[in-house]
C-alpha cells in the first residue's frame, strides 16, 4: 500500500456541550415537586376525587424526580464529558452546579496541572556508556475528548511516553565532553530540557495533553562503570589542566624572552637561551615551588 493510501487516524476533538445552569433547573425541579403535591392534595380531597389531578400529580412528580437525576457538579479545573449511549456529545467546562438531560452520561476529568517524576531508567548515551536518568514533567489535559476516548488510560500513557522520550534524548547525546565541543547531558541542561519538552509534546498530542515544563532530575553513570568513569574524568581533568598550564607557561616564557631582547637587558646565545627556557618552564609548570640557587660569583 502506498503511503498516501494509509487511512488517517480517527481522532476525537473536544466540542462544547449543550448543558444548563443547575441552579435554574433546581428551581424548576422543586416547582414540579411542589406542583405534584398540590395536585395530589386537590385530587384526593374529601369533597370529590379528581382523577385528572391525580394523574397530573404523578406526571409532575415523575418529571421532578427525573429532573433531579440530571444534576452534577463541576469543580475548578475540572471538566465533564457528556455521552449519549456511548456517543460523545461535548464537554462542559463551566464550574458549579450543572444540569443535563438525565439520560446523558457524565464522565469527569481533571484539567489541572500534574507533576510527575519518572522512575530512574538505564540508558546508553551517544558513546555507548550506560547511564541512569530520571525526569520531572509538568503536564495537563488540553483536549478532554482525546484524553478520554483516543487512549486507553491517559495517565499510564503519559508515564510510558515520558520513559520513551527520556530514553531517546539520553541515547542522542553523550553524558559528558571534556573538550566542550558538543552538547552533553550534564552541561547543557536548558538545551536538553527544551528538546525533551518538544519530544513529549509531540508524543502526547495524540492524547490531548501538553507539557508546560520538564527537566532532568537525576543523571549519573550506571553503578557498574561509575568508579571507572570517575577515574577517567579525573585523568581528563588533570590532562586538561596540564595542557592549560603548559600553554600559559609557553606564553610567559615567550613574553619574557621578547622583552629581554627588546630592552637589551642581557644578550643570550642559543645555549643560554635554551637553558633559560628550560629553567622558566620548570618553575612555571612544577607542582611544588622551585628553590632558587643564588649565584655569588660571575654570571658565567
């Protein structure tokens, strides 16, 4: 089958439901019950029985009791999906006491922000090193119809997609880079978090869910290689520090020789120049302070 012939996903879309204010319908229901009582009293009075009044009382009472079964509450940051025999008829996001036809089913769903911290999972980074990762995600439902009807359990769906997105991001970048030439998980938190959020928004859009904020809460090498990677990091740090120290020492020696030559402080032949360079490099690169030797005789 060609790609263009693939049927599109039949996704639900949230629409406003046709509901009424519960306070108005409460007055109507009470009025029907009161009318039923009055008609019943009038129909079975001591003077003369009135069958029509009794029938009217029964109808009014039935309508009043039936109307009472159509009430429901919508709390702040909550919505109610309305269904008729399984068919979606819209979503009510109005807060307070609401009323709908009694034969319509109401399914409530929270649209407030949810904070989730995922479990620690083991991932191989871009260099194949096993690492442990966990993420914190703030998400909320934006389309109640998709969340309720397009996925089996939207909360489990969120948990599964968070794990999948974390694995994808973790395998895309290295844990660390001593040369600072590429994006890493440990140093580029903002870039990694932004990409993780975009990946989650794309994955969760099928369930009508968006992501407000996310970031890594745990990032470490797996225990089986943690000690070895720590020694490697220490070695790389020592090498980087030595390279920086040598670079600075060479620059200082070059500056010293240049100024001595320009100001005619002393004339040095190649042999003594090499000896001076050697002594300066030892002094500048040594881990311990150099102990000078004072020459009390002639210079040569």
